[in-house]
């Protein structure tokens, strides 16, 4: 019997624009398996993939979360400035 496959997208919002990779995985695959299969790590800055900064459709996700067909895995960059501090600076 053939293994069921699902299509997902892995996205990193870089400073020069988004980097996207579409991959087909076996049903039941995890967030980290999708990131590995996409090969996106090769084009990202060192240390960009932090298991604490991952999401699926803008919701925080653990690396071992199982994926569903059509999911978008997002790799988030660290904040350069606290949002409250940015607001204070704009208000001045």
C-alpha cells in the first residue's frame, strides 16, 4: 500500500525578502522533519533555526508537532527591538 503524502511549505522571512520551500512528506511528519527535508537551512544564516522560534500559520509550534496537508511552517527571526520600546521611540 502506498504511503499517503502531504504538501507543506517552509518559510523564513529574511531581511531581503521571504525564502520559501515547498516539500512533500509522509503523513505524520513533524515540523523539524519538514525543515530538514526542505533544505532551507543551507541558505539561512547560522543559528537561524531555533526550535523555540517556530510556528505554523502564525501560531507557535513545537518541533515535534505533526503536520497536516497545506500547513505553512514559519521560522521566526529574533526580535531586534522590544515592541514596547519601539512604540516609545515612535511616540517621541
